């Protein structure tokens, strides 16, 4: 009836104890475990990859990546950083599965998504866990707190003609740009360029503690739309009701050829040009247009009240927007994100031209990502003791994270390509660069739906999106998706 109380391993006296930064130790980060999988159409050398990552964790403050996570007496998370790593206390979990067969002959791996000439929805990549993920990886925060396992788990699966490389970690460790910094530093070591491994900032000191002090909260452009008091209570009630009434959510992987995206973008710019022929058409990025298009499909596929507020949350990388987090010359590997907000109704999301939504996304991003606005929103966070929410208490949140900025498809692991690599591959383009990637993981009770991430653009020009919805919404979404893309 009563389970045995969990206990953390005893503290190692030589470990350096460092408080986890405030941006990392957030409830949603505690809930999320990310699994990030690359496919390479090359055979990678397991020993080279492992040794290079081991060496990276010996360089300067990069050893923080192997820190053990502990809960302190105040209920906050700390890092316990070993002085050195060895077989008894490795800096990361590593597993290599070598399959002496073609990836196309493997019953599960052969089902990985492959780009098609037309936009396509693929099934949830979670089905590949059993093959791609480290068998002893943690899947919730307790798995780290009550063990001596390091933050990172990696598994390399090699075939005779391909490799799958999966990294798994708690979101308390890395955001997307932190992952970019990790991969770039790992590659620098692989290539013998240790001098190019950047120093880590924020090893001990939390940059967030010195931010949000030069602006006043009320200087934020959305200050008057902040959800506080009883309205915040109602927001929580709506959030819980959504989880209770629609407990299951599913993800899909979506591929959109670049030609389709450019047509969408051209139509959007033509629309804006027609509205103001005397002006030059405003700039829209591919990501702006894709976000607007996915928003339309999401709400056309579901029966929400037409006047209910939709809040588009466009994730912003805070590096480079403040002196405490420089964009160049150093790596900040924790979480450093905010978001711009765009408000519209369900009816507008469904009916207004994609150009209008995309332009609103672009203008709100530019307005809200200035250093002054970032400092103001951090001042609000300091005042509230948590991140602020803006909009209506019954709003529908639609988060969007643009990973294309991190160029994950351009990571060059050619220095780790094995001498066993297929001769048929020699001389072809993109040797050592991923041909495919997906993301999945474990979210605990944290709910992410009506949104997702733009994973990036592959070497053939296809855009890939990871998207989450209520499980029951996918049938209608797929019907609307194929109706919109097969005209």
C-alpha cells in the first residue's frame, strides 16, 4: 500500500554543487524529456563519436554537461558536478547497436519517414523509441534525481548503409540553441579544432538574476493584457478542463516541399502588395508563412467558438538581446527563451488570408523582441515570480518554435564517417550531414497541443514540422491538409 520512499544517492564530497538557473528550473522544463534523432545515410564511427564527446566534457566548463541533478532542501534543483568522469561515473550514457543489414531491410527502421514530392503527414515518430533510444535513459526527472545517471543519454544505431543517432535529455539542461552549441562544439572536437570550442557562460552565475532591472514592467507593450488575479485562476481552470475533457494528444511529423512553401509565400506577398500597391511588400520569412498556414489548418480542423481568442506564441531566443547573454564568442547551453504574442480570434485564424496572419506574426515579433521589451518582460517575471501570461483567460495557446535558425540539418559529422562507409555513397553530396531528423519524448503532465516546432529544411529543400493536437482532431486535420495541398 505504501511504496518505499525514494532516496537520492549520497552526495559525493568532491562534486561541485551549483544551483540550477531559474530559467532551467521551471515546472514545464521539469516535466519534459526530449529525444532528438538524426538519420545519416552514412555509417558513423561509434568510437570517434564517443571519444570526442568525452573529450568535450574535459574542456573548460563543458564538464557541467555531465552534472548530476539533485533536489535540495528548498525544493529547488542543483547540479552536482563531478571533478572528472570515468567508467564508474561517466559524463553521459552511451550505447551502440550495430545491425549488420541495410536500414531498408530492418522491419522498424525502414518505416522512418522519407520525403515525398507533395506535402505529407507521417505518423508519430514515438513508435521508433524501442530502436532509437538508449535502453537505460531517464524518462522523467525523478530518474535523474534518485540515481547517479548523467543528463545526456546517447544511442548510435549503425546499419551497413546508414546510422541513427539519438540524444536524450531533460529540458532543464538545454533549449534548441543550447543543443546547437553542443553539437557544434562536439563537431569541433571531432575535427581537431578544440581551439574553436567556445567557453561556457553561466557556469555558476545565473545571467537572469541581473536582467529585468533597467525597464519597468508597465513598459511592456502587452502589460495591460497580462493575466493576473482571478483571471489567472480561470486560465488554470480552463487548462485543467482541457486536460480532463480531452486527455489524449498525439503528434505527427509533417513534410512540406520548398516549392509549396514558396508558392504560399508568393501568394501572401502578392496579397499584401495588392493591399498597398504604392508600398513595397513587407518582408515575410518562410517560417512566418508556415506558422500562419499551420494555424489556419489547426483551427479549421476543430470546432472552437468563433470568437474565442487564439494566442500565437512565437518562441524567441534571448541570446544576443541582452549584454548578459552574448550571441557570439561564448555558449550559453541552458534555457534562454521568451516569446512574442499575436492575438486573433478562431474565426480570423480560419478565414482571414494567410498573408494577414503571417504579417501580424512578423510585426509582433519585431515589436516584442527589442532589448527594451525583453527587459520589460523579464521585469514582469521578477515582479510576479513566474513568467507572465498575456491575452484572454480562455485563450487557445498555439506555440511555435523555429528550430530552422539552429540549422540542425547542416551539422557536419563527416569527420565521424566510418571507413566502413558504403563505397556507393562516396563522392555524393552531404556525406556526414543528416538526411532526416525527428523529435519526440516524454512530457509528464505538461500539455502541448495546437502547436509544435519547425524542425528545419533538409538538404533536398523539404521543410519538416512536428505538430501536436488533441488525438481526435487529427482525422479532420489530415482531411483539411490534403484538401489544401492537392488542389
